[in-house]
């Protein structure tokens, strides 16, 4: 009798221990799961690409400036043809690539990339041979994109597989010049609406006439956009969250430059 009761109590005790152990495990798993969510960090932000902009959409001026200059300093791989006067020339340290082997070399409309190599290549290359170049984008000049610290990684007659240009792709992908130009200059001339804090207006005159530029700043007070008005703009009733519409025309003083600007809000 005593032994049977003892066995019963021992069995009950074992059930309680197992139950507590399983509860503890559930708490630990939950805590581990929460830690995993925290470690994962915030979701990756979607890139602000020029072909994703919708008419009337209001963009943060600082975000637009970052999107406009996103290619600068990026290492990329590009495929193109040497822009030589003769059928072939010896490549030294500087040369230009064009998008199409059959393109008119003198045509200003031909897309070109100005390449500066890390070291002299010293080999003769046909202007019908496709070059794959890896280098760092360092701005543009007179409609041509500049690539510095470059190396030639491939040379052949066949066109490599290329993908849509993406500044976040790194050197895992090869871009055609057409694709790169479409994205690099994609914001140029686009009619956009931007928001920022009103800094003030600057009026200047030259031989072309008088211009009125309203500067917008980010939350830290840094100038991020200069908006040019045809006529003197009145000061807005509120200096925060001003919305201005205009057409993008490059950068001025490292800020987004808008032409033909108008105030959208506050209504003046």
C-alpha cells in the first residue's frame, strides 16, 4: 500500500516537473524569437528610382537629393565599345566608351562614358570589340558619365548578359550604357513636387536677366534644394513643410536645382 501511494506521488511530481520544464521552454523560445526580430533590424527601404515617380507625388527634398546623387562613388561594371577615330587604337589610361559600335562617333547624342584606368592598358583594341570595364562613377561632364580607378575585365566580340542598371547591384551585374544613362539621368527634366523648410529667397541679376531662388533645407537646416522663380515669390505664411513644384535641372551648389518653380503649399 505504502509503495503504491509513493509511486503515485512520485508520478505526480514527475508530471509537475515536466510541465514546468515545458513552460520554461516556451518562454525561452518566445524570448529567442523576439530577439531574432530585433536583430533583423528595420525592413530594407525601397529605393527612390526616377521611373517610379508619379505625377503630383510630393517628395522630401533631402530624399530627392540623395536619389539624384545615388550613383556617385558606386563601383560598377559596364559594357560598351571604344569611341576611337580609327578602326582600332591603343588604349593607354584614358578613353571613352560608347553605347553602340555603329554609333556616329561625332554625334553628341551618342551615350559616352569617359574612363580613366588605374594603370596603362597598352593594347590595341578594335572599335567593334566589346569592352567590360569596372570602375567607380565620379560624376558627369557635358553629358558623359565619368568612371575613374577603372580596369578592363573582359574584351570580346559577344555581348555579355546585362541587367537593368541599379546603383545597389555592385559589380555582381553588368550594365549596358543605355541602361545606365536611363537611370543616371532619369531625374533630369522631370517635373516634381518637393517639400522642405523655407530658408529664404535670393535675387540675382546678370546679362540673362534676374532670377529669384528659394532655398529649402532639411530638418537639420542643411540646404538641399534651390527653386528658381520667374517672378519675385512672396514669403510663405509657414516656413515648415513648404511644397514647391518645378522641373529638375541638375545640381547647383550641391543641391537640387528646380526651374520654372511655383508654390503648391502653403497657398500664397
